[in-house]
C-alpha cells in the first residue's frame, strides 16, 4: 500500500490511542506518537504488536501536555493530528486544576503547534462528559448541540468539568487563532472493547468489577457505551471527511444500565459470568457503601440518572456503523480473561 502521509497521535500509551495508531498504520499512514518519556517506546510497541505490525511506520517523540517542549517536533511535517491524550483518573483530584490544566492547556498547545506546522486538521478526543452532564437525567437523547454545564457541581465531577472546559477552550481558540487549521471533535461514551494490557479505559472497570464478583449487587448506574475499535474508526472518518471540519461527533451506542451489562454477560458468556450479580443494589445501601468507598462516593451524583445520546450525525455524515453494546461487552470480558486481568 502506498504511503499516505504522516499523522500525529498524541498519548501513544493510552487505550484509545493504541487503536487509532493501529487503524492508521493498517490504512497506509506513517504515525508519530507522543509519550511523556521515550523509555516507554518498547512497552508501547509490545502492546501494539497484539493488533498491529508498526515496524518503521511508527516513531516516537517525548512531549507532555503540561509543558511546551517537544510539541513543535511532534507536529513537524504532519498532515493531520489525532489529539487523544487527556488525563482520565480513577479518583477525583482534590483540586479541579489537576485535570483542567493538562486537558485545556494541553489541547491549546497541540492546536498552536499544529497551526504553526501547517497541519490540515486536528481531530480531538472529547467526551459525552462535555455534552450530557450538569442538567440531570432525561429521556430525550443528548446531541452535539448540547453542552454540559460545568458550573453545576451537583451533577458533574472534576472529570466532566475538565472535558467541558477543554473542549470549549479548543473551539474558542480555533475561532480566534485557527487561521486555516480545521478542528473536529469526537465525543465517545463509556469506552469498552478488547484490552491489550493494563493500560485501558477506566470504563473497562465496569465489566471487570462485574466479572470478578467485587460488586454485591447492581447499582443504578448507566452510560451510553461504545467499542474502542469503533471510536478509532470514528476518528479516522472524522479526519478525512471534508464536511467534518468544524463539527462535533457523538460516538456512542444505546444507554445501558449496569443491569443491562450484567444481562449481556450472563446471556453471551455464562461460563465466565458465574460471579456476575443478578440482583439490584438498593440506593440506600450504595449510599452506605459510599461512606467507606471514595470512588463510589464521587459518582453518587449519577445514581439513577439516564443520559441517552444520539450518534445519528456520525452515522449519517460519516457512515459510521458501530458494533452493538453486547458485542463490545463480550469483547471486553473475553480479553480481560485472556490477559489474566480477571
């Protein structure tokens, strides 16, 4: 296959980034990726070898979202940038700035360097966290026209606030300083799919906790789900479609409660799902558990809230055809077992 050009993928050690890199290489692109330390090169290559054979089509540059150094080198000669790197903690920080600063300032560093280097388009990984929060739950699906209200601290965590602030800042920067640089954002739901090792999306823990029996029941938490391979595909389509310039694209399937995820595991993988709970966990009991579990305590604001989203725009404009939620759940579970993580 003829070489098609050079794409920068930021945060090469990350879960989504790995699949974005693999997709680009499969399509004939050269890929440069950033890592905070070049000492991680071999580790990233070993992980990628499970889904790709990068060879000399993949190169590395050291760059950190919190610092200016390395970004000019990272974008030099690139046709496109997929800006995937962003902090995703398992715990809320004590200060929002710990998440907001790298998410917002890192995005602006990437945009400024890309414009200076003559990059055509930046595709930035945003999130449903920047669309469907701060307004409570609702039955009507959220769309790309919606924005989370980061000022509503009763219906957001530091993560939702950081993703909203970072995406708003990126669009404001493009409007004022972008020149000929194009911006497109991809807003995934809870990302599931095959894991390649211990570096995976925090959403994977949803399936892991169900499989390993660490949950005594099924709390009333839920999310719109999506497979990581489909998010990589959406980044690729958003990168190349001329009409995608200046657009946001929701990337998620149906809203699933934890009981729906448990059902999929029990139905499709009964041999692996023997420890998956079947009974609901009463709200009062979960609130009691939250007194002792800070992770649960930080997400209590989501309890019982349904936040469906519509991916109609991505399907219509980009021809995006994601896997079913159940297929994503099965792939997650099977890979967790295969990797010895459950």
